[in-house]
């Protein structure tokens, strides 16, 4: 387990995605072990999300529903990320092939799991913040929007890591191709002219091909849209204090309409509070 945690730490520090580590054309990480660590991080954040449901139902006949919601949230958070990965993985592989990358399917899977590791590590680090607000507010719309913002922050940084790693992989491949000796008798290989980046999100000095960058940015938008709607499909995560527990809710609207509705409810809640 500690080796798997160290692997995630290497990803967060950028040690696993430095150019000299990417010469094999993949991210060298224990796929199964890292997936288990990601699962545990998602479970932790889900438990933190469920604290609001437990507190708001405490000392009521429906107190048990708060614990049910906490358990459901702990299951749904890792499911949200892994299901989003499953839905978007084929599109990333095709996008990757369209720009001329030689990454194999297994390498794409490892890269996406590494990006999920960044997302879930960030998400778990926000867990104590969610608990703090859960015990200090009674506003359900605020808690929903808070979690939406935290998911957006971790997703944005995780996808930023993914784009930087794809960029580095493409530069390593280009450097390898351009520095291959013309004569097979040359013994000493020319080192790739790629700057070593100290962090996972630090940009390398050389700029990527604009068309390649544009293609992967389109995919990032696709991933974000799928992840947002997947969260809407799997709701509720927080649990309305006056609603009975249910593992899933009926289909209606979409994620973006729901966020707009919650923003309106938040301001209505504040106006009602001031008038009392």
C-alpha cells in the first residue's frame, strides 16, 4: 500500500511525468495499486460530503437516512470518476491517434488513471473544508454549490496535468525522432533537447503544435461535460434535509440547469434569512 501511495506522490510532485521518465512512451505507474488508492480517496471525500446529511437529520426520526446518504455518497464519488473515465477513454484514444501520437491503449489508460489520481488527491484534500462548512451552515443550496466548485477545481487541475503530460510525451517523441543518428554506427545517442520540468503542472519550454493542442483541449471540454452530467445522473450526493433518502433521483433537467436553479435558491434562502 505504501508503495502505491508513493506512486501517487510521484505523480503529484511531477517525478513520474518528467521527460526522462516518459521516454518509454508511457507513465510508469502501478495501475491496479494506484486505482485502489484513488478509490479510497474517493470514499473519503464521499464520507465528508455525507456529514451534512447526518448533521441536518440528527435527533430526528429520520436520522438513519443521514447515515444512508453518507454511505451512498462514499460509493458514488469514486464511481463518478471511474465511470467518467470509462465513457471518455475511447474518445481520448481516438483523439490521440488523430494527432499522430504512438501511445498504445494501455498507455492512454495509465495516463488517464494518473490524471484521476491528481483529481482525487485534490478532492480528498478538500474533505475537511466540506466537513467544516457542513457543521457551520444549514444552507443546502450552499453545500451543493460548494461541492460543485470543489469538483470543478480538482477537475480543472487534473485535466491540466493531463494536457501537460500529453505535451511532454509528444515532445519526448519528437526529440527522440530528431536526435536519432543518421549512421547506424554512431555509438553515442544525442540527449533529447527537452527541459526538465520540476512540477506536474509546470509547462515545458517548447511550445506544442497548435493543432495538437487544440484537439486535446476539445477533448478536455468533452471530459468536463461528461463528468458534470455523470454527477447529475448519480445525484444526490449531499442529500436534501427535508427529503427522504433515495439512492438515485428521477431524470429531469441537466447539470447546468440544476446549478442555475441552486444559485437562485441560495439567494432566495439568504433573502428569507434576512427577513426573519
